[in-house]
């Protein structure tokens, strides 16, 4: 009886460790300006103990159900202009949308093959792949590491839109889930990954009058302190 109980305890503990041992990507709710292009959403990943080395990635990102242009889609929403996984100057639209404001991505850490993959067949969907040129790299454990930057264009969409907020997905997309791949030479295997999807909602840009009033209020406070 003691042996059975011990075996069950070990099995349960192994199950808990296995379930917890997965890198995580948690998207949030992103407040974007209405009717405005070129808005950036950084995507971070947190590694866990026991993650295998990462050799490549298939990254898929989608707004709502992919939009009316996508097969089976119907929810019109902001478009995705660019998906940045690495600093790759030969990527189409690199000069328009590439940013260094968040620092280098995980795949910028060593030599990589740049961007490749499907691209953006529909305005509300983007898919790109990348890989290290040799071997793999471990994910930093317990800290946020920049994985990608998504550029969104809300031109033509305003606060109060009937579809606002829109789902922002990297797991349940038309092209399947975003996946990190291990270093298996013949058939790279997806690494365990826990994804929490997010949302996009629109906000209004402060009016000129509001900005003037805020400035005057600040001046008044400074004069009062004197």
C-alpha cells in the first residue's frame, strides 16, 4: 500500500511539474488611437525551467476572425501592417515599420535567417517565420524577453465602432498557433507554450483644447507653489 501511495504521489508531482514547465506569452488589452496608422504592440515571452533550446519560430497574429477578406471571416477591424521578428533590412516595408524602440528581439541575439513565410494574405492576419542559422538558444527563465513587434493600423476605425474591442490572437488563428521549434535536425518539434490571447480597443486622441487646459493647469500649480 505504501509503495502504491508513493508511486501515485510521484506521478502527481511529475504531472504538476510537466504542466508548469512551459514558456508563456500573455497578451493584454491594448489601447490604440482611433484612425491612426503605425501603432506598435510588443509581444514578450517568459521562459520556464526545463524549456529546450529554441531553434526557430512560426509566428501567427490575427485580429478578430481575420476579417471579411479571410475565409469564413466577417468581423471588420484594424489591419496588421507589419510583423517584426528580427532586424532584417531586406524585408518588404522594413524602412516604413521597423523599430528599435523596444530593443532587440530574442532571435536578434545571434545570427538568423531573417524573415520568411506567408506574410499578410489578408489585412487582419500576418504570419512570419524565422530561425537561427545554427543550433538554438535557451529562453531566459522567469523574465520577459521581446519576441515580436506587431504594427497595427486603425485608419478608418473610430471609438464607438460596433466591433470594438477586437480579439488579438496569436494562438487560435487561421494558420494555427504561434509555435517555437526545438533543435531537432530532421523534424523540429514545437516547444510547450502557454498563450493568453489579448484585445485591441480604441481611444480618442486628446483634443488641442484639452492639452491647452492641462498646460494652463500645470502653470497655475507652479505659480501657486511659489
